[in-house]
C-alpha cells in the first residue's frame, strides 16, 4: 500500500479533468466528455443530465425501495442521532456501515439500513408501471366496496422510479472508478450520496448508483464468461497444429566442404558504438517511479523528484491548458501530434502559458514541495489514458 498524501486521488481526478483541457473553456468536466480544441462536439451537459434526481426521503429521512432502505442524514446529525430518529439500534447501524456511534454525518449523506423499519405511508418507491397497477387495483376495490361512509385523508404523492444498484466500496476504489464502472457521472454519484467536495469514499461504505432519466437502473458490467472444468478433470488441452496438418518431413542439409577460418579481426579498432534507442518521449524528470500506471486507479505514473527539480516537456507540442484541481494542485496539459496529450501535476513556478509552443525538453516549471515530493505524469491517446512507460523507454 503506497503512503501518499490524502489528496492524491484528487490529483488523479484533476488530471482526468484536464484530459479534455485542450478545449477552449475548460468546463468542470470530471468525466472527460467536454469539447477538445476546435471540435463542436461537447457532451458534458448530456452527461450531467443523463441521471435522474435522487428521490426525496420521508419525514424521518427514509428512502424505501422494495428490497432495501436507506436513511438520509440531516445537518448536524450523528449516527447515534439518526438511529434514534428512525427507531433502529445504533450498534446495528454502525456495524453494517463500518462506522462509530458518535461519527458526525454530512447533510445529505446516505446511510444503509441493515434491516427494514416501518415503511412510509405511500409504501416503497416502485417503477411507474407497478405503481399504476397497484393504484388501479386499489381503485377497483373501493368502487366495488359497499356504499358506506368513509373518512379519507390525502396521502403524500407516490414516488416512482427504478430501484438503484447499491454498491459496497471495496479497498482501492474511488468515486471516480465507481462512476466509470457504472457509466454514470461522478457528480451525480456525489449528489445522490452526499459526498464531500473531494468525493471521498471509505471502504465498506454503501453507495446508491444514480438511475438514468428514463427510469432504468444502472447495472454493473458482468465479467467475461470463462470455460471451467470440474475439479480433478484438469484443463482442456489445445489441439496442436500438427494434428490437422502434419509437419513437413525434415530434409537434412548436404554436407559442405570445410571453410577456412578467416583471421580474427581487431575488435578494438573495428568496434563502433551502437546507436542509442530513440524513445517517443523523454522523462519529464529524472527519478524512480514510485507508483505505476493502473487503469482506473492511477491514470499515470508518479516519479520521485526533489522539490524544485525542473519539469521538462516530454515532447514538442502546444500548451493546451494550465489549471488546478479542487486542492489547487497546479496542472499543465500539452497537446501533441496524433491527438496525444501529456499531463503534468504537482508543478510549481510554471514558466509557460496556454497557447505557447514548447519544444522537447523545454522547462515547464519545477516539482512542488511535498511529503513525498513527486511529479504525476500522464499520457492520453484522445480520451483514454495509457501507460506512459512505453512512451519514455
């Protein structure tokens, strides 16, 4: 487990944000859907509008679905206070969510319930077609009942919608990897679950995955099917090529007359230096890689370097953006040929500005101070992050 500053996931998020920083206006687009360069295509608004709003809780703060319930915290709530309000054991609630009874909750934070409490008066939230069927059945029953005086009161409007997937956060996951897993906006994920401004999640936390506006629930992608065998039967053996087409018969080479051995060359005089292998890009700083590329968890590499070390452009290009993430970590994005972008985070004293043409090896700034001090470096082919090491080796 790497011991990096708590803000590191946000640095990665910031670099993902500026993966589209070749655009003119740099929208606050955490999902890499904004406009790049002179392109007129921009789906960031569609990404924000693709998901429905979270349903409103009842007066206790309960959102009830057919298969589970969650509670929505209010400003100033502790886990113990919330448990008392909804009539549940605080010990059960704390154990189920991996929390302590005196933990303070954020306004709007989702807390999963280990078992159901009393349903709201309108019942659980159901798909619109099911709710309509129930309403029609109830209406028919009333119409067919004996004509006796009945005192009625108006119920709150029935909420309808798909039941969201409930995701339990595993070690190493972030809000960004979870949002990408279910193909939803990280902003919608934060709004539904009351996450803080840095989208912090904890291991064992339950998150509601936002539903799309047409009412369908998001689904977790299924792993590719694999062929398995019963225990003790072994793995199937592939058919060798020679089983269908025999190998040609070997023909021995004819014996040749012995060739006289030429005199040994003077290697000291004739040896020439082999040409150095030319990498597509150069390392932006000299140092060891302390965190490697991992798709979805770390979209680049982290290179250890002393604070103040010059940060060099990995290849010639144009400065597409100079920005910062939510923690004000400086970020530089350079656009290169063939729709390739390089991203440099943790850069201090930036010496270039947006629109500048830079040459390979030109100084962009210096490594910012930190514990540890390092440069976060990404290479992106279009929207997709790739392992930077093949580019610089």
